[in-house]
């Protein structure tokens, strides 16, 4: 009866969105490419006019060359795998613990009152401050790096999930009560989906933190990894190699974030980003 | 559908409630009979939502007794649907008590037939218009074993014409699936078109100023004589006629 023109409206809105998207598409690719070339040009000028001593300012050409070398020797790939592994383990560990803890804290006022100061304290403690403990407790290898990533991401993640739960509109719980959702089902079918959009955002932020922390962590406690690669390059005064590692770190970080962004496009969470 | 043998009803006996030092309800008595459509009107802040919260059991009264027989469901002004579920999944929430999957599917289909939203089955609430969302919410509340509907200004967020249509829609749905309804509104037209009985509430501390029976058959048009007379009577009670104001 009242579905008279609803379909048309929906269709026309979608068409309009598609049109705007098409118009912007070429710019989304072309503009960044222009910026990229400007940066290269500035870099080239810095080298050309010897603003910094030449041992401290590798040329674009030297970086490309060292890139080829690092790939050929297998070092780069090895370091990438090592870093990705540590980030993955630390990140998953903190998600697996941080999300349930956040859900729990969000639902129990007493628990929140008890733990909130501790969480806030730990959140402001730079993860790098844990380096001495990490090394003395876990020596060298993957463990100290994983520990540092966990320490850096667990607290902000738990806090984000907690405050998301605490701000779920009361109406959802009232509806849930009308339709007999209780206990575990209430958490999995109401609380969790209600905060899922914010959890995805929090996970992206956490991943960003881990990617930053891993580079610093590997400079002290590891024998491989992208951070270690930069440290090695510095020791050997091979700043061309350091720059090459920096580029890889940035690109990998961006790529994985792009991947995580896809999670915010699944239909069950779209609503959370469209208000 | 399930057979309603006993008289499902709601009962408030001598109910009083205060928020802090502020008395909201005082010695309120209310009986809602099975199948009855009761509309509550009254000034803003007089405690209409509070009465529905008491009836649903969401809050407890300071004094007095409340009894309800049957499954109670509330339809809200807006945003009562779960945004992470499709329309069809939302409506299925109302069928959770049905164990048999085939029967559940059949029920779901008949509800969709009832509200004419087939094409939007797999859409999410944020992709629907306000009117469509309210119809979906109505279907969810009518699904399965519900007996009593509490409706808190369910159409007040809609535009005027959609609101007019929704009144007929509601009457039609209730004809197919009779329920006991307590309906809160600011809209006097709505009250006159829908109610079997209108309760006009006073300002705080709230009592029932007047009860008005409207026995004309439904659906009623806005311009029917009974509707116009009822509106006049309600307006008179609320003191919003020209002789009181001008
Ligand atoms: N949780 C609460 N704490 C304190 N006071 C409250 C609370 N809920 C409602 N009140 C007060 O109780 C009174 C009645 O509120 P209620 O929401 O029932 O009014 P209403 O009749 O539904 O108003 P409206 O027509 O504007 O929706 C109001 O004065 C309100 O300020
Ligand atoms: Mg209200």
C-alpha cells in the first residue's frame, strides 16, 4: 500500500551516488600520482643541491638499486615475514583478549569503576617504556616484540570496546527483553553486533599502533625484521637501504589497513558508518 | 495463530510513582480488556511513557499493583529495529518461540504479505523510509505469540500523509491479528480514529481526567461524524478550544 514510490526513490539515490563516484574516480588515482612525482622531485633537488652530506642523503636512484639488492639477497622478504608474523601474533592476542574484556567492562559498572583508572594509566604509558622489561623477561626473538605490541594495543582496544558497549542505546536492550534474549545470547546477538562497527574501527587503530611499535621494538630485541633492517642500515651507514625499508614499511602498513577497511563494508556493519 | 481463551488484559491498581521528590502518577487505576484498543493522550511530561514502562514491567511502581496476562511487546517511536539485521531477520525475532522452521518460514511469509514489504526483505533498516520501518516493526510485534502491544507515539516521527496511511494500516493489521493495544499519542486525530476508549490525562501529578468510549466501527475516516465529535470532546478536556484560549 505505502510501498508506492519507495523503490524508485531507492533506485534513484543509488544511481546518483554511482554518478558522483564515477566523476571522482580518475581524481582519486591521478591526484596522488601527481603528489608522488612532486615528492620525488623535491627529494631529487635535495640530493642535487647537497643540502645534506651525501652519505646522509641517498638519491632516488640509489634507493631503487638497494631495493633490488635487498630483494635479491632475500633479506627484505625475510624481514617482512618476520615483522608481519610478530604483528599478527601480538595483534590477534590483544584482540582475542581485549574485545571480551571490553565487552565485560562495558556491561558491569562495578568492574568498570575498578579497572578504568588502571586502563587509562596503562594507555598513556608509551609501549617503548616496556622495552627493558621485555628484553629481560623474554630475551631476544619474537617474544619481546609480541609482548610490546600486546602492551601497546590491548589497553586502547579494551577501552574502545568498553565505551562502545557503555553507549549502546538503551532501546536495543529493551527490545531484546521483549523478545527474550538473555545471558550469552544477549551478548552474541545484541551487544556484540551493536558495537561491531566500533570494534572494527578500534581494530584498525590498534593495527596502526602495532605497525608503528614493531619497527621500534625490532631495533632492540631482534635479529631480523623491518625495524632491525633499518637499524642495520644505520650501523653500516647504508641510508639507501634504510629508505628502502621505510618505503616497504609504509606501503605494507597502508595495504593491510586497506584490507582491514574492507571489513567495514560488510552489510551487517554498514549501518554503523552511515549515520 | 494461537487461540486466545483467557481474557488477556492489563491492570493497574492504585499505582503511584515518583521520581525523586516529584510525584508523577498518583493513585492511578486502569483496566484494559482483552482485544481493546486504549489510547492515552495528555500534556507533554505528564507520564504517558511512564505508564507504558510500568505496563511492560520495565519499571516498578512505588505503590500499587500491576498485573498483565500474556506476552507484551512495545513499538517505539523510532529506531526500535536492530540495524544489524535485515528486515526479514528483524521480523523473525518475533517468531523465536516457534520451534518448527517450516512453520516459522510460513509465518514470516504471511507477515510480509500483510505489510507489503516483500521487495525489502533483505534490506537493512537504514535503507528504508520511516514509514516502512514502522510497518516492519509492527509486523515484528504482531509476529508469533504476542498478546499485548504497547505503542509509544509510533507514528509521530512520520510525515503527516504517511501517518494518515499508517492509521488505516494499523486497523487493517489488527483486524487480521487482533491484539490488546495501549497506544500513547499527542495526536488527537489519531486517538479519535483508532481508539475504542480514550484516556485523557491531567498535568502532573497525573490522574485520568476523562474516559471516552468511541464505539463507531473501524476503519474510521478522519471526516466521520463520530471522529469529529470525539476530537471535539478530547480537545475540550485538554482545554484547547478557542473559548479557553482566545
Ligand atoms: N528516568 C527518569 N528520571 C527522572 N525523571 C523522569 C524519568 N523519566 C521520566 N521522568 C519525568 O517523569 C515525567 C513523565 O515523563 P514521561 O516520559 O512519562 O512523560 P510523557 O507523558 O511520555 O511525555 P511526552 O509526551 O513528552 O513523551 C516527566 O516530568 C519526566 O521529567
Ligand atoms: Mg513520552
